[in-house]
């Protein structure tokens, strides 16, 4: 077990973070020669003969179709699914340990160098499926989209997209059905979704202002200015009592914003959305 780490070794953390975030989020097309070399090295390190059939795929759907048609479906000691660039987080940790503590690990009998091939697959490939007779090497995604908190997210399309049409839809980090993004859903559908985390995402997609229109809300405090808003409480199925500030923006659009239950007035809730205390919040005076 490694018990001690120097300041110099700690200082290298950002280098690995930057490198492997870049690899994990890459949408560059593969260098096929580098991808083949990476797979070959993985087989050499595992001391397993590499199959002659190397097949390139556009993405997970294309790979699955080709696997069904062409592979014998049998595995060897190296076989399995390797997530390539999607496995960057784990490989960053292993490579850090190898580079910083390799000699100590080797002295203890750890064959840390066996990771080299899988590491190169992470650097140069998308998902790789290995079988006795075939290796299927998939491309990286063509698009990966995030919100301002770096959570997987896209409001009008797939958050992850591959060349073969495989997609992942996500709302602020929560995976959601394609139909919710492409076609929308009703307030009733959102409120009755069985998965609680997906239900929260569904309600945000519909908009809490519309959701509250379908619920029996309790008005806690109403300000005379609609842009300061109305503080309400409501019981959300399977979640419990929540508080929202219902406001109108300058364009006349309505919004409902979740706020802490400690807020007692609409002004206090509105100030909270700006990270201010009520006495610090000076809304624009309209005449």
C-alpha cells in the first residue's frame, strides 16, 4: 500500500486531470493506425494472440449489428468490452500510479505495465469489443454537450451522439427518454414518472410554472410586484412539500423557481435566487 505522497507528486494532479478530461471528451475521429497499434499492444501485454479480423464501426449500434453478423461470440482471456475514451477517469488514476509509484509497485510484484495496451486504447479508440476471432473498434462520439455545471445536458437534442445514430439524452446530468426532449411531455406525465430523479427532470422540462398550474398550491406570500413574485408551497407526489417562487419576467413570461423552505416572503425568496439577503436586494423601481 502506498502511504506517502510528496508535494511534487500532488502538484502533478492537474496535469492528469487536464489530459484525461480532454481524452474522455474527445469527439475527434480516430487515427485508425494508432487504434490498431493500441489493440495490438493490449494483446501483446496479455500474451494472447490477436485475431486477424479487425473491424471498424461508426458507433455502438453499428458495432452491435456487425458483432451479431460476423463474430463467433466466444471470448478469450482478454475479451470483453473496453470503453476506450469513455474510460479515461479510471485510466488516469492507474497511469498516475504507474508513473509516480511504478518502481514500488513492481517491487511488490504488481505487473503495472500490463495496463499499457488498455491505456493506449483509451487514448486512441472509442468502445472496443474483443472476441476470439474478431475485434470491433468503434469511433468516438461526434457530439458531447454539457450545461454550465459540466453536467451532461441538451435541451433540444441528444447530449451524446454517434455517427451511427446512437444517442443519449440527458437533462442536467440525468438521463431521460428521447421523447421528452424531442416531443415534450405533459404535466401529468411528468408528475407520475416512477423514477424520482427522472421526475424532477421531467418537471423542469415541462416547466415548474406549468406543473404548479396542475397542483393545489398554498400561497405563503404574494408581493404586489409580479416581478418579485408569489411564494407558494406544494406537495409533490413521492417527494414531499416544496417551496417555489412564481415570478413574471419583464417579457411577461412566467417562471417557478425552487427556493428553500426557510424563505418566508416573496422578496426574501427572490433575493435568495441572487445569493443576497433581503436587505441587500434592491429590485428596479418601475413607474
